[in-house]
């Protein structure tokens, strides 16, 4: 619909503007010209990854598409944290709550403080993602069931199979699920990410058939 097109354009403009703000603030902190030029080139490359993925996905190999998709989506989350930290820092700077003005112009201390803080957050998030947690819930049903009758349900969600989660990682999920010897397997949403094309190319159906 026309409304959705305009909404998409408004959101795209907002995200692009917010990216420009992030790189402008970071460039202002960098005290040397070569650093500013490097940041600008990096910014164009990072923002361009997702644009290239959605506009020209039919022109590239699955391996390259997977690479630029992972880079683009990773940058999007890094950008969100940088945006929040920089907005908070600007609020503190403009209200003079703390004397941090000198660190926002030609200061490696300011630059590495903000980027380092976000890098630590992202690293901790990645570590948490890699070390998946098994959560057990015991549910008592208020209805008549056969004596000593148990039913084990394994529930997973947001698998996002595709250009970000490949066959090898999904096989790891399947192995974890099968170790539970479940009676029922519940996949609660966001199983496929963007397109089934990459799933077909990796023969993900063979992995689904391994679920027990």
C-alpha cells in the first residue's frame, strides 16, 4: 500500500540520518585526518552491505550474500548501541552534568571510550549467544491425566535460518533438541530469515528430518 511505502521511506531516512549522526560524532572525536577518512569509508561500506544485499541479491553467490548480510546486520546492532551511547553522552555534554566536553573533539580518549564500551557490550552478547542456556519449566495441568503420566515438550524460537544461521549451526540446534528425547517439538516463530532460497541451497530439509 501507499502508506507502507511512505512508512518504509520515512524509516529508511531516519536510519540513514542516525547513521550519519553516529559517524559525524565519531569523526569529530578522531584527531587525525586519515582516521576521519577511514571512518567515512568504513561507514559507507557497512551501510552499503545491507543495501547491496536487498537490492542485488540475485547477482551474487550465496557465500558472498551470507558474508555481506552478516556484516550488515552485525553493524545494525552495533550502530544502535553507538547511537544510544552517543545520544546519552551528548545530553550530558550539553547539560554540563559532567565535564566531558573536551573528550568530544579531537580526543582519542573519547573515541576509544565510546567504541570500546560498545565493543565490550557486543562481545558479552556474542559470548552469551554462543553459550546457549537450557531452561526447564515444570507445568502442572489442571485436568485428569493417566497416573504418573509425563509429557516432555522442547520449545525453541527465533532460529532465523538463512544467510545468518547456516546448516552447520542448525545441526547443532537439532543435536541439542534430540538429546532431550522430547515427545513434542515446538518451534515458535521466525524460523526462516528473509528467503527460503538459501535453505534450499543448503538442503536444510535434510536437517529438519533429523529431528526426533
